[in-house]
């Protein structure tokens, strides 16, 4: 897509006469185009490629916060146990999210308690309950929900094939297993259209 200057604009003229936006089928294709200097600016959300890009000569890396979040979505149609509030809360408090952020995400994430990010101040609720990490609390909640026996709650955790997300999924599974939950990780390709249709 090539964007050109609109001559009829009433304000000051832009510094660039044109801007070409190119799309690539994979991140690897995008990085190769950058290395060949076919493109001069790339935007990549995965931290996995930061060391590779940083090693390129005359390259400047800039990072900024995005108003998005990653979460575990629970499908009660696939697993009726998720209908119980105690189970949902146990799954949350069993995970040391601070540790995942510091050890796997390199501190480049922020723990949230709402799907609405805090930068959207008008819509973000400020007095939401905070669910802090506590394996003892998670075990108590699971016991109250009828899952006191180890392995009585079984969960399949589906995650796209992304190195960082796979590492996070492994960590989550490890925390859940420590409180007696049996976890199976199912890696899938990141085909958004296919996921939407299913």
C-alpha cells in the first residue's frame, strides 16, 4: 500500500512525500526483508526476535506499551468445572503472575485484574478485588469445589506455537500441577481465521 501526500490538506506539509506499507506472510519473511533493507521500519510484538534485530548494524530499537493483554480463557462448554467460581478463582491465585512477568517476559508486562487496561481511565474500574498468588488458597478453593483429590481436575491448555507464549503456558501448567491439577498443553498454529471459524 502506498500512501501519498494529499495536496489539498490545509495544514503544514508532511516531512515525507510518500510512505509504502508492506505486508509479509510470516515474521521471518519480515525480518529477512529488513535485513536486506527492503524495508526501513518494522513493528514486531514478539520479544523473541529482539536479539536478532539488535545485532543489525544501524538499527534503533524502540519499545512501547500496547493496550492489549494475554489471558487464559476458560471454556465451560468443554469443561463444566469452570462454571464454579471457586475453580476459576483457584486457577488464578495458583499462578505467580509476578514471577512469570519477571522471569519469562523480562519485566516487559504488567499484571492486570481486568480486561480493560488502566490507560482507558474512563472505563477502567479502580476498586476491583486483587487476586494475589497463594497456592494454599488455591488448594482450599479446589477442595471446597469438590476437587480435593490430586488429578481430579483435568485441564487442556491450548496455546499457539510462539516461543514466549509456550514458555508462559509451561509455567502456568507447572503452577496448576503444584496444586493437584492435571494439565495437558496443546500447541496449535496461529491461524486466526481457523480459530474464529471453530
